[in-house]
């Protein structure tokens, strides 16, 4: 064929068509192997969400950026927003390429509109099953962590419900069954008043490592770069001339598993240290990085060990006992430190032993460790078979485990993977934190909260201004709902110009 200006687009379309056809065939072949790898093969029930997840994983194994740019110059979709519809998007692009290239009849038919958007419909249904019906004027639900004082009376929870709370979170690391039962009763009561089904999530603590007793050489002393901190497995914390900070921890055996060079992060990463020496029943760490002005050593602060293999079960003896109250009160279980598909089997075994019976409980897996990230497709495949399921991006522990530099990247990848599998996603930790605590948000956290509209739910922590924060978030999410769905801008009319 003689190349002319008139037929260049057709030739480019024909070349892109052949490349995309070959890519589609690779994706379909690779997806079958990925179903086996994540434990989804051989299921008696077909799950189009898992099929799409495997197609997405297969696609993302390739770098298709050059192809995307060529498609854009032809006026076609770059396939940059296909998480919920991998093969339908590819087939639609193939049909368009065939038309530009002069016609070809042996291709997969372009999907009907309902089939093209079936992934969105699956995600909408899964979100309603897990988190309840959507709030008026917004797609994204609002979850609020309740303080223990919420069990003192109905007023706080009723105010939160009126402000827009959709899910009440009870952290089982604090308080106890009597307070949890009181809070649950007030949530049910508030739901009736506002005419909405407000879900109760009870978050079992898992083997969270926290500081317990602490000792410092001076009352107001703060840990600075170069300071040493002694961790003690048994007995009381103690000091000497070279180590002027000391603490015991909630999981004493962690101290004996530390080795020289292991990193330690304290209080959601506000301080980073490295193990300098170990001895019988204790370890000394030296501070390598901390916030300006230093970090105060306090009880009940989290400790993360990204380099240390602890080999712990995600369920502690306390969790097993707490699950009896969870079964009694909750709609949803928050599962901390879940890392492997078999961890979900472990939870179901404990629930059965503790008397769950036929009462269904939704499950939210908190993604907070590197192994959970690696195994996320397998966790999704296993959990979807048990019923309503969602994923929480637990940004506090996750950042402390993988490092702050990787957090933004990983939270995006979790959102994409969950959308591909039609799994609701919860955006958690430090959302509107200054607003909740001080009553005035920072500019950065307002932007963060706006970007959270891509998730199915946003979690706020407790604080004195929590009701005002819920009201603000309710309005913000409502406005963002007109601009954005996942990675897709939605072009509502602009009124500022």
C-alpha cells in the first residue's frame, strides 16, 4: 500500500489493532494461571469480579504506556480507567481500531452499555451489602471511631448520625463489653431517629505492639536523634548513664526476636530507630530520625518492626474472648494484622467456636503490613466467598511498616486492585485530623479528604470536634461526588466562571 497523508491514521490503527489483539490473548491466558495462584480456581460459583481481577493483574504485568499514547493520538480510550472492566474496555477499543483500520469482522463484539459498566454495578451492590445504603447526595460513606465516652449517653452518637455518620467503629483495643454494648444500643437508637441503618463495626485489636510502662531521666525529656531507648521484656524499665529512656511493651516476646540492625518505628512513624544491641530480655535502640523538637516517650503508643519476623497469629486470646461480644453486637468485623488467606479461615473457625451461628457478619481486612499487600489478591479471592467483604487502607501502621515514601503509591494501587475486584475500600488514618482535634482543618488534609472520595468509605478518628468534622466531610464528599468517580473525572457544569 502506498503511504499517503490520508491513509496514515488507518495504518497506525491497524498496527495498534494487532498489538492490542496480541495483548488481549496474553491477558486471557495469564489470567487462568493467576486464578490458580490466588486460590480462586475450581470454585463451584463463577465470580466475574475475580475473573476481572485476574485480567487486571495480568494486564498490569505489562508496560503498555507506548500503546496508550498511540491510542490517544487516534482519539481513542487510553485504557487508563479500566479497573472495573478490563476485557470490555479492550474489546471496545478493538472495535474502534478495526473501524479506523478499514473494518474487520473476526473480533469480539463491543459490549452493551450494561455489560460495559457491570463492574461498577457489582461494586455498588457490594458496598451496599457491606456498609449500608448510600447517604443522600454522596456515594462515599463516613465511618467514625467512637470514644469510650460515647457509651455514657445517647447524645454524641445521635449528633454524629444527624451530621452524616454511616458506620460507627468501636475499637476493641479500648474499653470493654459493657461500654461496647451501650455504644451499640445508642447507635441502633440513633439510626431509628434519623431513619437510616447505621452499621456497627467492631475492630478486634490483634497482636498490636504498644509501649506500656515508661521511664525517662527527666520528666519532660524528649527522644532526639542519637538518644538510646532500652526495651525491656520483663520487669520494670530502667535507666543508666548511657540509656536515658526505657519502656516495657505489650508483647514482651518481641524484644527477644530483635536483632542488631532491625528498624523500629514508634507512634505511627513519628520516630525511627535502629537496634544497636541485644542482651538477655532487653534491647537497646538508637534514634535515627524524629520530628522537630523530639518525640515524647508515652505509654500506649504503637511500635512497628518492619524488619523483624515475629511469626504471630493475627488473633490473640483477648481477641477470641472479644469476638463473643462482636457476634452479639456488630454488623462488621475489623480484622487487624490479617496477612494470608488462611488467616480468614482462622477467623471463621473462631467465630464458629464462639457461637456465631447463622448470623452473617461482614468482614473488613485491615491492610497494614507488607505481607498483606503481597497477598491482597489471595485475601480478596478467599474473603469474597464468605460474604460481604471490604478492605481498609490502614495508613498509620502501613506507613510505619513500608515507609512514608511508598504510602501514597501503595494506597493508589490498593484502590485500583479493589475496584478491579468489586471490593469496597475504606480510606483511614489521619483524615481531617487537625479538624477533629482542633476544630480547624489544614489545607493539606482538606485535599486528602477530597481525594478520599474515590474510596467507598472514609474513616474519621475520635476527637473533641468530631461532629463538626463529620458535617464538613459530608458536604465535601457531596461536592466531590459530582466531579469524580474513582479515576474518572465527571464533568458536571461549573458555576465559578
